[in-house]
C-alpha cells in the first residue's frame, strides 16, 4: 500500500506567500488545507482535489475554535501560520497610533501562538509547526533601524514561539520560525530581491528537511540559521 500523502494546514493563504506555499505543496503531492479571512480569488482559481479551503480569522478566538471543530479528526504533518500585517510599517513608533501598534502586535505575535496552542493536537507524529517570521525580528541583526513596530512584533513572535516550544518540548513536534527573504509581494514591494516562487520553493525545501526533527529553529528560506 502506498504511503498516504503528507498534509499541510496553511493559515493565511489568500495571496502572496501563503498562496504560493499552497501551490508549491500541492505540486509536491501534499494534501493542503488553506485558510482565508475572506474569499480569495487566488485560492478559488486552484483546481485540485487535494485542496480544502476554510475561512477563519486568527484574531478571533471563536473563529479559530470553530475551524478546529470543523477539522476535528484531521492530522497535519505541517501547520504553517503565515498570516501577518505590516500596517504603517515605515512610520517611526511614536507616529503610529496606539491602536494600530497594538493590532500589529496582536496579529503578528499573539494570535499565531494562540492558534498554535489550539491546533497543536492536530499535528501528526513528527509534525512541524511553522511561523512566518522575518529577519527584521532579529535583535542582533538590527543595524539599520526602521520598520520599528513591525520589527518589534516579529521579535515578540520569536520570543513567544521559543517559550511555546520549551513548554511543549516533550510533545514530539518541532517549531520553525521562518524568514522568507525580501519578496516581491504586496508587503515586500516591487523593489524586493526575490520573486514568490523562489521564496516558497526554498521555504518548502527547508520545511521538508526539518520534518521529524525536534527543537525550535530560526531560519531563512535557504535553511540557514539566523541570529536571534
């Protein structure tokens, strides 16, 4: 009997890197469940029996709980929380309204970890929880400043995920904080170094290489370790 295909839950897959990851894992023979916050033209254009599209908002605990109920009994080799925002990312912190700064922190740092707590029981043995971080979340590598609130939110994500991983060190899954590179997306802009295909191909390679391994790592799309 042939081995069952690997399965992934990609959270925040309506466009950009999330959509690219969905397409890449489908091309590699995985079955994929993809979430969108609102209807996605990109996801609806994919014709594949291996794709299941769900609607959920990671900032809404009730929405996340309802998604967990709908996926009851399903297990995933990979849960990848891609969703994130960069509202007023170019403005210095003192020029960002408090409510905007708080929302960026909530979406980029708090909600991904709360989602992981809810969905960790859906991981298959040897599975992997991945979080879309950024090199901008590295305190050690911050030598240019800028993107202050966004940087802080990703640094917070890195810290919270490390604590999450330590808390669940005996639970048999790995955690990965992933820097996708500077990518030509709506967030990255058209001057970025990489196209989406290069980034998501590298991330998928790095993730597949980490399956079955433990620990918590902070890496880029080439699989190279980043300084915290």
